[in-house]
C-alpha cells in the first residue's frame, strides 16, 4: 500500500506489515531510496483505492483507516490490507 507522512507529503513509501512486538507501528519502505523504518500508524496517511468509490483513491490517516475498517489485519496481525469484500470488512480481519 502507498503511504506518506501526514506532516510532509513529499516523503512517501510502501507499507503492508506490522512491526512485531511494536504497538501501533508499521514497517515503511521509503521510495525511491529503499530505506526501511518503523513508524506509528498515526504519523502516516494511506492511499485507499476503494474508499468512497473513488477511482484515484483518497489519502486517509492510517489510524482512522484501521478504526473504520478501511484497513484490516490478517488473523495473525502480521500484515494488513484493504478488505476484499463486505464480509471481510464486517469480520475485521482476513
């Protein structure tokens, strides 16, 4: 998933996994230099492609996306992604 810093939109990267033993932290691979860092979800915005039926997607605070179930974790809470269907969104994990 594409992510960017909430306070500096020019710093962007990719994320899709949680930090093991890190409460509320995700692994971010920054583009284009390839650096990798752990960041709190509250510091990031995520591009949701399916949010509100938008074609290009919307940038949403990552913490809010988890609260709204726009992002859901796997059942081991190692990775996360957008729900594939209504059943996954209702269940809250995949």
